[in-house]
C-alpha cells in the first residue's frame, strides 16, 4: 500500500518538478533573413543599405 501511494505521488509530482527545472534565465535569439540586420532599438530586421 505504501509503495502504491509513493508511486502515485511520484507520478503526480514529476511534471511539476520537470517544468521547475526549465524555468528561468533563457534568452531567445533572433535572426534576420539574408540581406537584413537586427535593429536593436526597434528590435526588428531592417534591410542593409550600401
């Protein structure tokens, strides 16, 4: 009986523990198409001139 309760509690808590491990300081990288660069002021891609 104790094993069953422990196994059920483990299965219920595992998703919460897994998502907590991935929480926090991840930063998304942005890339622009060929011939464009990232304008950091507007956070958009602009065409390279020149």
